[in-house]
């Protein structure tokens, strides 16, 4: 799994070229759960600069967006410890947009360069199965993150994300993250630590749900 160059620089390792992609085995015979990975190696790369026009994203008032973001970040003890001034500097590196209900913000199996912080509204997280059926994995609401894993590891999106209502989002795309790392490395490290913490929480929730599902399989004691 390729590590983005900006993360290598952050931890002081020299960047190395990513190894060539290798074909992945088809696991269509694997037992069917909503977490099964179809291992489709897509080359669909959709940066935020392309996705925003497709979504007809409308700019959200910057001052209001920054205030909303600071309320979200301020709920984390480590982020709050940075102080309002530093959080205000950090907030300037994000873009703030509004979207209508029904917009598909992230597509399953595509590659992208942006993560989203939900400031207002609700977003459905769904994964399409090999059979064509869609499984609702959850709903993202105020304070939740979307797309953070692909930004960190450069891999494909695990599920699609569709707005269930009008939503307001804070967007951090890779170019802005690169600039944040170069100009404000301390704030960048704090932001990445916050993202990693939120990702860890999501993975724990998924693990708990998977554990419950496995206990319901036939033959389980």
C-alpha cells in the first residue's frame, strides 16, 4: 500500500516510488457479508477540483464555515489545547461548501484526494455488493469524517457517500494538506493525529458490528 509523499516527509522518511500495481485475486466465492471486498482495481481518479463542479458545490460563507469547524475541532481535547488562534489558522486551509440532498459526494471504488468534515446535514454511507444490492453501512452527521482513509493511504474508496439532506462540508484536499505541512507543520501534525484518532474510532465501530454479525452466523456457539 503506497504511502503519500507528504506523510513520508512528515515522519522524515525519503519518499520512494510506489511499486507497480499487481492483479488482485477475485474473491467472489468468499462468504457474503456487507464487508466483503470485491478487489476491483479501478483507475478512476476523482480529485476535488473535478468533483466540486460535478456536484454544483456552492461556496459556504467562510467565516461561518470556520466557526462551525472550530466547534467540531474544539470538542477534541488535544485540538482544543492548540487554542483558538491556532485553530483559526488551521481553518483557513479548508474549503467550505454547501450541497443539495441527493448528491453523491464520494463514489465507491474510485480514488480521490480529499477528505470531508460534515458540519451540517446527514450523509448515507453505502456499499454495493457483487449481487448489485446496496447495504447501508451508516450515516455521517455533524463532526463526522468521510474519505480520510483514501487520503492517508492513496487507496480506493470503500463505499459511496450520498447526501440525505442539504449538507455543509469542510473540505481538505491534498494540495491544501501539502501546503499546510509546508507552512504549519505543527498544525498539520495535530490535524493528522485528529484524523487518525477519528479513523481509529470508526474502525472500532466497524469491528464491533462485524463481531455481532459473526455471532449470528449458522453454527456459531
